[in-house]
């Protein structure tokens, strides 16, 4: 094919045989081996960061209600315990 050059009936023979178009192949290979992987890794990293943020936000919101319920139950238990202890102390002082 390279020997026939422009006289070839194959449409891409001139492209393959041309020595001036080697830089096009270098550009294409550079895109395949450098630019596309950088784009691919960047895209997957961006997706991972956003997915991690969404999961973190969901876990934070999902854990806030049980945390509030536990804090409220703790306050109620502390109030009951201090009321009972205070009542026992007051009742103990009134012994005659």
C-alpha cells in the first residue's frame, strides 16, 4: 500500500503512506494514553466525592433523631432520679 501512494484504490492508503502525518498519530495516541485516562480518573473521583458527601449527609440526618431521643430520655431519667433522691432525703429529715 505504501508503494502505491496516490495511485492506490484504497481510500486511506495516502494517509498511511504519508510521512508528514505521523504527528496526527502521535496526537491520537497521546489522547488515548494520557488525556482519556486523566479524564476518566477525574470523572470517577468527582463521582466518588459527591457520593461520599451524599452518604455522609444521609447518615448524619438519619442519626440525629435517635441522638435527640437518647438525650431526651437521659434528661428524663436524670430528672426522675434526682426527684426521687430529693424526696427520699426530704422524707428522711421529717422523721420524728
